[in-house]
């Protein structure tokens, strides 16, 4: 399949993830609560994987792309293009969300902690320490890659991988929303941070580094677990 179509699928899938997940948090967070936001992120991945997975593989996340390269499930030469497409998709989604949210009088994306679904820690966000945020993002990202690599292995039940991946992302959010507002995805963090003020930008490094580190751990660990698999 031409690379442009694969990149377009990654852009659209990441756009949907950020618009669906962060959009629920910003526009309907008071109505649906943390459970609703967690389900929104899980549903965007599930539906996006079914819609675009056959075209691009349905990464929608730079950390997933890096992890799949390390697991030898994805060609390293295509990784940069995927990551750029994912970040651009997230930025467009954040811009669309900002346009909608600004339709409510008094809304300000940079009004304060988590006002635009940005990620953070400490007094500027959730109240949890840097160490807690770092551990949370690394561990959650590692688990996410374990699920992705194992659920998509050869011999796995066809058609069910998006369900397990979407549900795992829902559970990840239920655990970590109170700690970091849940990233496990650098693109998801970059999009809202661009419109959320200096505090979100200053803390953005953790939500780029920790998911990638966690994804690497998960991908390498899952590959080791599957070393003697029948595949």
C-alpha cells in the first residue's frame, strides 16, 4: 500500500484518539467523570484500530511505533513518518477541540491544571510527585505494549486484538488519570499541551520520554515471552 495512505491512516487514527479522548475530558468530563473519559480513550483505539488497522497497523502513538520496531513487528525506516503523522494528527485534533470548546463563554484552555486535558504532575496539575508520575507512565506504557505485542502475535484469535487493546487502554486510564491525567502516548500529550500554557509545556518532556521507555520495556519483554511461541 502506498506510504501516503498509511500515513494518512495514522494521522486520522491519532486525530480520532485525541479528539475522542481529550474531547470527552474537556467537553463532557463533568458529566461522565473519570470512568467516561477512560472509556472514551479505549473506544477511540478500538474503533480506530478496526477502521484503520488494515491500512497502517493502527499505531496512533509514537511509543507504540517505537515499541513495535524493537519487537521487530515494524520496519524502522518507516517509523519517523508514522511519528510525524501521529503528532500532526494530535495537533489538528487539539486545534479542532479548542475551536469547539471556545464556543462556551468563559472557557480558557490555559485556565489552570488539566483545563484542556493536558498531562502533568505536582502542584501544577494532579498533586502527585514527579517520581510517581514517572513510574506510572513507564509501567502503564510497558503493560500497554505487552498487550499489543501479545494480542497481535501470529496465531492469536483473528479480529479480537482491537478489543483487548482498547480495554487495556481503558483500564490504564482508570489507574493513572488521578496521577498524570494519563498519557502513555507522546502525541496525545503534545497536542493539548501546545494550547495549555507554559506549565504543560515545561512538563511535556516526561510524557515524551516515559511512554517511550515503557514501550521499549514492554516490547522487549513481550518478545522474550513469545520467543518459543509457535509463530
